[in-house]
């Protein structure tokens, strides 16, 4: 299979490429990434020169580039996106450009130059908004709470529209919070690990009671593979592990793994529109495709902590002043 991966230098894209190449010697992967925020050229540097891997530096919003890239592939897996909610609140424009117009460009390239290709569009649980009780099904309405999740919801709608209007082979996955190696330091788990390693205070928004369902990134990668190979065109697949934990619980678990006391935790002003709880019903992918998460949360979290301990040379250049010395949340709405 010839796969075009977009955004393959980001956290999940990097793990997906490594996962696919490790399990199938016949797969050929072309990786397009603009090397923006959240991407790192070092993530896949060791693959350069391999016959079944090729990297192209470019933007998915470039129709000429995407037209050429999609022509000879069997499938496209789209990870390319601006992802951090905080940054989307501060400056929404890049999220509209990448997450909406970029996906539109991929779809147009498929429509004009390769109608036989399959697109797996990797979305997020955040498009549903928060839920107090129960879990969202794929058929539930979308109710995004911030520019990031709104841009991802818009992309989902474009994908479904192109499937219905042009009969393109499009599949959508919506996953809960990922964690694991190569995650950019601005996210909760790596930020907590890095700050604790450096004996710095660990900031938590609000009361820390916001609930997220955490999934180890390799379990997510396997789910994407199954959707790519066996999922039905025009369908949405929720991906969740059932590890629903309050943010404060996750932080405390990390501190215990590192032998740190809870007194390094401090609470900061909550961000605007901070959803209290996300939860997905993933019975569809489990029953239709036989997917199950294989990694225990506590063990995978410990393994993740140990990866960051071993790879300080990877994260040190990425640990910006904001990550190492954050101030309480103050949003300029101008």
C-alpha cells in the first residue's frame, strides 16, 4: 500500500508512520509536513534514506503540491492540523487556514486527480463539546467550544459533504486524548513531566477537575490502521479507551512516577470555554473492526515518563520559555 501521510512530523503522525513501517515492510509512506508548531524534523530523521519512506516539506493548503502528491497513492491519512486549544484562543487564523482550508485542498486534490484514493481524516472528540453524563455516539450533534474544535468540526463536515456529493472514499476517526513518546511539550502530560523533572511548579487550570479519556498513542495508531484497511466509506469511528480521569489525577500519577511531592502543583485561572468532560462511545469500532486498546493506562504512563527521562536531548530544544515559565492564564480578547 502506498500511503500519503500529512502532518507526519507531529506527535500522532510520527507514531503512526513508525508503527506502519514496523509492521509491514511492503508499505510505502510519503510524509508531507510544513514543519510548523508541534512538528519536529528530528522525529523521523533516522528514516531518511529508507526506500519505503520519503519526506516532503510543504503545506497541505498548497493545491499544486497536493495535486502532485495524491496522484499515485492508495490512501491518505490526514494528521496535519493546528492542535493546541490555548493557541487557537489566542490566534484563531492559523487554525482556520490549516484545519479547514487545508482539508478542503486535500479533498479537491482527490476529486480532481485521484478519485480512487481513500482518505482517513483524523479528527477529535472535542468536536462534540462537553458531556456531563454518558458518552457521545458518532451520530450525536457537534457542539464545539473553541476555535480549534470548531475548525476540526468544519473539516469533518467538508469530508462528509465530499463523500456524499462526489462519492469520494472518506472515513473519519474521532479519538480521545492521546499520550506517549514524541508528544510536543505544550500538552498536559509532557509539560507536567518536563516541569517536574526540572523541579518547577506544575500549573493546572481551574480546579483540575476536568475529565479526559486518555489513550496510549499506539492503540490509536492501530485503530487508524483498521479504519484505513477495513472501515466503511462515509463512516465516522469514535476511538476511546475508557481511561476517564480528572486532570489533577493524571498529574499526581506522573509526580508519583517521578518521586515528586504534590506541593509543586499550583492552580491557575481557568481558560475560557474549558469543557468539563469529554467521553466517547467506541462500541462501533470495537464491534465492526474488532479493535481493542492493548495498553494499560498506568503502565503506559510510566513508560511515557521514562521515555522523556531518557530523551531530554529531544525535548530540551522544544521546551520554550512559556512551557518552562508559564504565567497564570490571561487572555487578550482584542
